[in-house]
């Protein structure tokens, strides 16, 4: 980790030497000497990092070096930021008064530059003196100098990572040595005694074992077993970890069963009532993973809703502590033991040797088996050390691992597995920094890939190229230092977790740099060297709003500050940013703040600002002074009305997320100059007097046609002309995967205006790479022809909202990959027939499967819809799992070929009186849908 900081400092020093101002400040030699000293020290860092495990003096020496590297980085960032500032004000209108003002301001600007650069020069001299002292101390440790023949050069390592890139779908080896354990747990899940049948509504099963044995993996094996899936009517999984918060666990159980649960800010009583209704009369399976709490009182508060479940229900608990199992009433306990030597060897072999030639295997297997013996039968240890050995090619490299002193360091590192520590030392320097950064997140938390990469970029761990960040993330996953990868609908990794023991390792190597802090327990902490922190509130269910105390203000070297929901209340303290001027990343999402102080402009080094899901109504103009800002996230700020006029001064802004900001009516003029933008989730075409004009939108769209990526919502299309639509060249935006066209206003339109609106939407045909399409408020008579074209083979999700003049649905049945379709507010539609399925003859003679992959279909707010026919050759919507119909009062019946699909799992009918009468309990056609597992009428 220190190596990466030193490399970064050297790189910035080289850039600063190119600045002419260096010679004016007489610090050229100081900077060169700094760089040379760093180079000398860097040659011994690999040996020093290894020896810090046992040698406290070496550990302290590395901490001092790290502080100097951080301080150099701060000084040079201040230098770079100063260079970005305007050197002189505008010339004004030419009047005498304007000339005098310009002269005055120029003098002030020049003086400020001189003062700042003098301060920077003094800072460079000071850190150079400290670094010289560190270099002198180096000799007493007799470090071994590692040459480039053994050290893996960062560029070579980066090329190696690229070579191993296989996309987002990683090959996950099957679980080894747990078949007997799985069968025993299945028996506990599926068998019932006579007492349980008659007296006990549910039984608690505890899987107990030390960390790294695979308790969670075993629970997953059982949870996903096909017999278990058929045996239980409801299945829920919740990761609990160290914080046994009854209200939070209850809410998580509900959300696990119903992903669309919208209940917000409900008290515990209401939540338990919801859960009780959900479980009533149903045989359920709930997994509570990673329990630490031994207090039976908390369990007693959690379990009342479980009493209403059907006989045979099960709750599975995974824990390291048998006392926890007893506290939760675990009458059935399965104790998980270590793997056999043969199974542990197989886990290691699959990662370290399976890909090698027979000759390499024969040379390395004997050493490998000795390494495996040191793993103590722990699958996590075998997996991580096996992943680390994968990149070691020679016998000597393997022998060095076997002979390492780290195997004997268990006591020193307070329980850190030596195998994990060896895997850490195998990381290249840049990846070590990225790995240790995970230590600021709570254990068992899901960490978003996109967020962590943007935070890495903000801290300077990687360049602004997010592709490199993605490769780093995937490499940590391949090395088994990350786990439980979650995939999105397109099979890309979006989230992951870190095993508790790996998290302990990250915390250990991060030292005083990174810490998760409880805001109510600051008084006795020494935070002088804290660089990265996440603030939590141990009393988050209490009524009292927590506040940042004087102790935390002493952490004036903070570079990352992430906050949880209850930290600030309605506003951020005005003096907060006076103390944390070195911040690179600030995350205040979901904190409930409504106002951000002007002093945010003092955060000159800020690169990442997340204000999503807050009550912010407008951003202060002071934010415009944050010229280094790269990422600004305002997603879900539903009350946001105004962006700062100076937004356009943020020339480094790369990601601007404005999704779900419906109150925002315009984007400031000058947006077209933000040439660094790569992600822009919302464009407002017509923004009145203060808003940007179409010319700027066109400039931005055309400039970004090779770069704009992700999601984009274009609002205000109702006034767009045909020529303006052509200039946008939406069809060139091949990196956009989600596009939303939104129209505003409800004034009457004449025929010419309606025709223009139709032509414009036809012209706005997107690139065929598009995966998601939404059209809202469109007032043409017909939807564009391209929406029916099967060339959109990647289109997975389509939503049509309140296109209330369209009398006919488009032929979406031709889209080969469509999985999710939602149609709301199509008021003029009276009949849905063969045209919807893509049957051009409307007689079922086409012979093509309609909606071949559609899984979810939702209709709503269609007040005039009366008839629905699905005309086809008999194979219509063969993959449909969920059908929902809301507020369609005139619809008489469901299509006959939809009443008996094999796949349909859920049918929801709401405020549709004719359908409710026909298919509700006791209805004449209830028997035709009785086979569907989940019916809500």
C-alpha cells in the first residue's frame, strides 16, 4: 500500500517539474531530491512490507513514510488546483471604472497566487526534510533490495490482468467436500417429528463453525436445492452480521420475500403486522446469516410474526458461536468441521494448478500439498492462497511462499489467517490500495462495483479510466478476496461482499488510515492520522439526531467521509468543511439534509459528491468552486429545483446523475462546455430563460457521441423540431443501454403539431445496442415504427407511460429479447389483439413465437380497455412468470391461452371489477387460474 502512495507521489513530482513556476519558487532541486529519495526507498518497500508483520519498528517506519507520501500528495494537488484557477478576471465593458476593477482584481489574484505558491514551496521543503530523516533510518533495518527481476512491474501486472479478462461472468468452481453436510442440513429442513407437526409452528436450525469454514456457502447450497424450493411456499434470506437490529431485520425479511415492498418509515409494530400477514398459513424458510448477538431478548422481539406460519416452517441461522444458537432456541444444530486434506487440496488445485501443463503440475504439486497443510482445512484459506499461487510460475516462487515467516504470524496479527496475508502480499501495489479501501465499509455490506470504482478514482488509486477499475475489481474477485458477486439483468457484476476474515485483514493492513466510526463514541479516539472513514450511528432507531463532535473535527486529514442516514438531520453544520479541506470523497446520501452550506466550496480537492435521496432543493453556488469534482450524484433528489449557475465551471466533471429529479425544470446554460462528461442521466431540452438552449444540447450530444454511456433521460421533447431531432444523432450513441423520452404539458395540439411530434420520435431512433426504453407523456396518434423492429434484439425492458392518444399498441411481440413490459395510461386503447403479438395477419398463421422471453407484463390505468385477445399459433408468451393488471375497469376477461401457461407464477388483479368478479374467490372462472401459485385478486 505504501509502495502505491510513493509511486503516485513520484509521478506527480515529475509533472510539477514541467511547470515553469517551479524555477521561480527556487524549489526545483528540492523536488528532484524528493523524487530521488522516494526512488531509493521504493526499492526496499517489498521487503519492508513483509517484515512489518513481526517488527514494530519497521511498522512505525512505514507509517511515517506513508504520512510523508500523503502530505506530498496533498501539497501537489494544491499546486495543480491553483494552476487550474483563472489567472485574471474578464476585461469588463471597456469603461474606466471597469478597467480599474479589473486591475484591482488582477492584483488580488496575483497576490493570492504568490502567497499560495510560497506556502507550497515551504511545504515541499518541510516534507523533504522529513523524508531525508526516514531515508537515514532505513539503513538500520538492513532491508533487502528487490530488483525488477523479482518485483512485478505495474505495467506488466496491468497487462497480465487484461490478459486474464473474461468479462463479467467469472467461472465459479463447484463446492468441494460439503455433500454430506448438505444432506444433513436438508434432512433437518425437510423432516418433521410428531411434536413439531402438532405443537411447533417453526423450528430453528443452527449451522455453527469458525470463520472461513463455509457456513454461508452450506446454507446457500441448501437454500437453492430444488427439493427445498418446492417444499417451502416462501423463502427469505437476510444477512444480519454484528448489528442485530430487530426493526431492520424484519424489514429485510419482508423485502427478501417481496422486492416491490414500498413501506417506508414504518415502525416495528407495522412491519411485524406486514410480515405476519405475509407468512400466515404458509410454510416458510428464513435464513438469518452470520448472527453474532447472544441476547435472547432481541430474538424474542423478532420472532412473533413467525408464529403464524404453517407447520414445517424453518429458520436457519449461521453463526460462529454455539451460545448464539442456544439464545435463538436452536434445537437442531449442525456443527461444521474443517475439510479433509484431500478436499482442501482439491480447492487449492482448482485455482492454482488446474490450468497448467502436466509437466508444471508434477513439479509444483508436492510443494502445493505442503502449503495446503498450513491452511488448516479452511476452504477460505485454501481458496485465497490458491488464487494467489495461480500467477506464480516457478518452483522457487512456490518455495518462497512455503518458507515465508508469515505462516508463523498468526498470534501477532490477532487472528488474521496467514494464507490471507500471503494473498495480500501477492497483490501489486495499486491493487493493495484498492483492497484496503474496502475496510471502511461495514462487515457483510453489499458494495456497489460502480461506486467503489468512482471512489478509487477520486482518491487517485486509479486513473479516470473506469475500465481499469473494473479489471481491478474483477481481479480481487478472482483472487477470492471478494465474494458473493451479484449480477444485474444483463449478467454484469454490480455488487459484491467481503468475507469477515478478509475484512479483518483489510482493517489490519490499513491501520490508522481507515476506520468505521460510531458518531456517539468519539471521545477517546485518536483520529489525527485518519484518512478514510464511514460514520455510523449506533442509536439509529432513536429519536435524537446525532451530531459531529469536536473529536471528529481533529481528523483534519480526512480524504473520505461517508455518512449513514441519521448523522446530520436536516442540515450539514456550517463549519464542517472548514475542518475537512482535504476531502476527496463526500457521501451524504439518504441523510435527510435539505441544505448544503456555501462553505462546500472550500473543498478544493473534492472529486466525488453523493447527495442522492436527500431533501436538497437547490445546490449552493459555492459548489462551483469545486473545480476538481468528477462525480456528482443527485439521483432521487425529488425536491431539487435548481443546479448552481456555475456548474459549467466544473471542467473535470465526468459523471452527473440526475435521475428521478422531477422538480428540476432546467439545466444551466453552458452545459455544452463540459467536455469531460461521460455519464449524464438527464437532459432537459427546453429550460426557459435560465436553462440551456437546444444548441448547447446538440453540442453536448455530438461531442459525447463516442463517450456518453449508461442511462439517459431526455425531457421536454414536446417542442423539438424535426431538424433539431436529426442534429441529435441519437442513433450514434452506442454506449447508452437505457434511454427515456419524456414529454411535458397537456395543452391541446392541432394536427400539424401531433404529426411533428410523431415525426420527431421516429427520427429519434436509438442505436440497436439499447437494452431499456421508456416513453412517457407522448401525444402522437401512433408510436414509432422502429419500436417494433426485431433489429432491436438487445431490448430487454420497455415501458410506455401515458401515451394517451395512441389507439393501438405497437407490435412488441416481435422483440426477441424482451423480458419486461409495462404499459400505463393508454386511455384510447379499447382492444388488444393480434397486432400486439406481432401477428400481421391477425389470424395466428404467422408460425412465430410471440414474446418468446417475456417474463413480466404489467397493464395499468387503461380505463377504456375492454377486450384482450392473444392471437398466435398457440405459443404466446411461453416464458411469462408475472402478470399484473391495475385499474382497467372495463376489461372483461383474460385471454384463454394465458389462463393455462405452465410458467406463470403470479397473477395480480387490482381495481378491475369485472375481472375480480370473474376470477376472485367463488368467481365463475376461478378454476381456470387456480393452478397459479400466487394469486392476488
